[in-house]
C-alpha cells in the first residue's frame, strides 16, 4: 500500500508565479486544484493512499514533517515554471539517488499527458541555480520530486495544461503510485560478505552510511535495483544501497 504525499507549492499569501490566459491563476491555486483531482483519482487506483500537504503552516519543513509523520513512502511537490513568453516544455526536479527513477517515471507521464517539449529531469542546480534544494532534501531516503509540467508564462503551454489538466493529474498520480508500489517487493535477501558497506547512492562514489557495514547473514529487504546496485532497507526502515554481488 504505497502512501504518496502531494505537496502544493507555495502558500496562499505568497502563491508563486501567476500564469497567463487561459489559466490566469497562481501556482498555489492551480496546483491546489490539481492535487485534489489527483487525490480523487487515487480512489480508483488499487492500493493507492494519497494525502495533500500545504506549506501554509510551518512552511516547507512543516509540510514535509507532516508528510513523514503520516508515513509517506514518497512525495511529489507541484509547481509550474515561469520565464519569457517563448520558454516551453515540461521538467521534473530531483535531488537524491532514490528520487532519480521516480522523477523519470513522473516526467514520462507528464510528457504523455501534455505533449509539450521534454526538458528532462534535472537537479535544482541544473534547473535554476539551486532553487528547490531545501524542498527536495526533506524526505531523506524516500523518493521526492518537484514538478514543473509547463511554463505559466507561455500561452500555448497554458492552453495545453488547461485542456489536459485531468489527464495530467491522473497520469502523474498513476506513475507515482506505480513507482512506489514497485519498491515494496517484500523480497528478503541475505548478506554474503563479512562486512558490506551501505551507501547513499548506487555507486562507490556515494558516501557510506552509518548504519552499515552489514554482517554476513544479515537480512535486508530489496526495494529496487539500479544496475549492479540494490536499494535495501533494514528492519528499522533505514534505507541505503549495496552492491548486488554480495546478496543472495
Ligand atoms: Zn513554484
């Protein structure tokens, strides 16, 4: 039963960018509505549990603290982009290694719903000099992304978003829930090395985590695979990555 937190970007009294016609409303307003369509659609997606979190109380940290207390397996924060009138397309931001495949899945869903230019998945630094880093750091080892499905400053982007709003909500919701469900494998594996380092990402370039190394015979749950690496969790729910050569 994957639990997805939907965080609405910005606040009622600082509502973010305002989109041009035919949207003619703020990020906070348009995405609050989008979040409600997503949550309503979750009722027809088997196993999906969705809750909406606002930044009005306690800001970014407050919204994500409540999402974690609720037990969210992952989070998606809703925005739209803004620049000159000709900037166009969809992008999804991620920061941590577990969030990268989550961003890929939701970006694909966004492209299929809106049909705008695929600007790809990006880190906050690649997208805008770091904006979003604080938001995307809040979920720890749980996947967390920030969506920018269109440019509110571009009239034809806004037309596409307005015409396909329900489709956008449904396809993003389904992609997010299916991704989180795929991480809940219930597969238990055993460590076959004397001391197996646990890392923050899928590669030796990522730092080792303090809850490792794991001893031979330790049981771990396999959550997902990325090449020769697996994301695992221990019985306390801590997550990290190990090389699959040392699991059986
Ligand atoms: Zn925004």
